[in-house]
C-alpha cells in the first residue's frame, strides 16, 4: 500500500504545468502538457520538434494552462534581441 499526503496550497501560488516530452525516433519529438500521471491533457499539445531542426507551435492550446496564446491558439514567441 502507498500513501500520499495532501498538501494544502495557498491561493496565491501560481499553477504548475507538468510537461511531457515524447520522442518519436522517425519524426522528432513533441512537448505536451500532462497530468500527474503523464497523460496528455485535452488541447495540451504545445510544440513539435521535427528532425529538420525546426520548431512548430501547435494550434488550439488549452488557454487554461496559462500560456500566452496568439489568435490561432499557439504559444506566443518572446521577442529576441
């Protein structure tokens, strides 16, 4: 038998997003938001990393995850210097 202790969190604590990296050896990798068991959340697919070295932002990301999204529901990119 295993036990887990419930820890009450303060309301001001920022939400934590668990990330899961799935590697597809023929196609690259995908970064997704997951629950505590590693299951990908609905609309939790964030980006793919194809073998050609590019990064593809995926559309329709769940806004409840807290990422800044563009008009297509993709994670916004930071301005680079």
